[in-house]
DNA sequence: AACCCCCGGATTGTCGACAATCTGTTGACA
DNA sequence: TGTCAACAGATTGTCGACAATCCGGGGGTT
């Protein structure tokens, strides 16, 4: 197993509650769990540290960082901006003739997975949708940032009740607006989508 | 020397032209340059990879990624949004009573260093100013993202003629608006500042 | 000359061992 | 009983060595 795969798995476990905030991540334990050498584990931990998911104190080891509600709200504020920008850029690109097939496929995948009970499947479909949007938007830097922020946004939402069916529908609609090349509406819909999540979180 | 310090130094060299885009970064060479073990060097390279500054191909080593003009322009688009958000948030926080002393000090440092001929000094002062703004804005996630994007924004501007004196003045004014707690104007000034750089770049 | 196989040098990837550091506990002492 | 220092166990940090992989060149064949 490579360091990137391990980091990915840790993130998945965070999103599904397998690792708790504040939990210590001891290298030796992870070595056993993933049957990997310490080198690989350290690499993965440093990657997670760069993503801001894990804190790495010298000689003290790694632990999952805690996300306060204020953090969550501000992360969603940031997500609103970025998701809006990505959607607008992608729509503009498509209007200019960019290939939309990957986005189309991602929308299908999302709608199908939202019917299933497999949460991991849905999460992956979601990732693919955002990935397709980022890719179409055509800026590597923006994609990179979006990837990072999305993980934090997922953590910010963690614990919410079932946000699946309705949100899948809403996301699909955003995808369709992007495919239609309507950049202004795509941005507004994307921002509204994130905003509604943030406001729900604020009223808790 | 720690991995973080080495990564910092590599970034500085990029900003001052010491490392060229596309240049290979061979571990053994860096070991000699920084008198460090390979472990440390690899750590630094992975950190730079996470920042999107160097590409890391398996078994092929690391090289400095190339920044196309389109990339630079879209990075500055992103920077405009983020710098605006940071400035607005910081101003709001200060209006609500947050401590502004660090920002005040950073503005002084910037103005002083802009008189000097030491480019590295000016760059550090700039970093401190943005750091102070991020810190006052009060969201760790946003700070993290800003740190990353700022490095890319610097690279995007690289090669520009002397952008120091006028820009230092403009940055200081933004800082003062933030300290006055005027969030709307702070955001607009910050965005305008980045926008003017982007537009100058577009007309090349 | 064009093509392909194979090899040597250079470089990266991984492992095991040891040193450095931290944490909690024990026991002496006021 | 409360405090402090030393110790033991656990954990992280670093080094050196070796294995795996890639790249360019040499020689043979068609």
C-alpha cells in the first residue's frame, strides 16, 4: 500500500467516523493496520499534516485535529467561494467547447449511488463530481485547493443526519447548469447549495 | 536544518530565481547543499509536492513545476477572492475588538523594508503582513490555504519588473483600512490590488 | 542505417537498527 | 501528605545500507 492510499483511507475513516477527532495516530499501530513500513506511514502522516487534518508535534506524534463549530462555519464560507468559482469557470469552459463527458458520467454515478445504501459509494461519486468540475475548470491550482477544502468541508458537515437524497438532486442540478454553460446561474446555485448547509449548521 | 526550513529556503530561491522551473531536484545534491540526511530532504520535497510547487514522479525524482501564463492568471483570480475574504474577515474581527498590534507592526516592517535594497527582507515583511491578516481573520483553514496560494501568486508574478515601492504603499493602505475595521472597503481594496496585478499580467 | 536487447551508472524506494525525546511512575525526602 | 528527581517504557527522529527502478549507450542483427 502506498502512502497516498493510506492517507486516502484515513480520510475515508474520518468521514465515516472510524477515527475520532483528537485521537492519537501512533506510527507502530498504523504499521500493523496497513502492513506497511514506518517510512510509508510517516509519509502518509506528513501528507495529512499538510492537508491540515492531522497535527504533528515534534517528538510527540500525530493526532487528528479537532474541528470546532466556528471552524466548520468558516470552512463552509470558504467552500462557498471556491465551489462557486469552480462552477462558474467550468460552465464558461463548457460554453467555450470543453469536453463535458466526464461531468455527465459523474452526474449519473451520483444519482445511481444516491439510491444505494452504500455510503462510501456515494462519497466517491461526490468526489468524482467535484473532480470533474475542477478538471473542466482547467486550473491545477484551483483543483488542488478544492480537493483540500472539500475534505475539510466534509468534516465540517460530519454528524449531520442523512444529507444524501436531497443533496444529490441539488448537486445534479448544479451539474446540469454547468453543462448548459450557464456560468452565472451555475455559480449562484453552487453558492446557494453550500450556503444552505452552512446556515443549517449555524442554527444548531 | 529541519525539513520545514529547507522547504522554506527552496521557496525563497524560487521567488528569487535561484531555482528554475523544470529544474530537477536530486536528493543527493540537496543533501550536500543543506548538509542534511536524505530522510530530511525527502520530507521537504514531499512538503513542496503537497504545496504543488514540485512534481514528484515515482522512481523519477522531483522537479520544479512550470507555471504557464494561464495558470498564473487563474491563480491570481483565486488570490483575488481569497485575499478579499481574508481582508474582510480581519476587518470585521478588528471592529469586534480583536488585537491589531501584530498587523500594525507588520505594516511598519513592510514600509521600512520597502526602502531597503534587500529583496529578501521585503519578501519576509510581505509574508508577515499576510500572516497577520490571516491570523486576525481567525480561521486556521483559511490561513493554511492563503499560505499556499500566496506562494503560487508570488511565482505567478515572478519576472515582473520592480513592483516594490508602489505596491508596498498600496498594501499598507489595505492594512490601515483593515485596522479601521472597514470590512467592505478592505475587501474591495484588497481585490483591486490583486486585480490590477492580474490585468497587468494579462496585457503582456 | 535502423532497430532491438542488454548492461552499467545514477537515482529513488524501503528496511532495520539505534539514538533522542517524551510520559507516567516510583520512591525518597521535607 | 506534597513535591521533586530519577528511572523505565513507549514513541518518534535519523542514519546507513541495500534493493528496485530508470535512463542512456554499446553492440549485434537485419
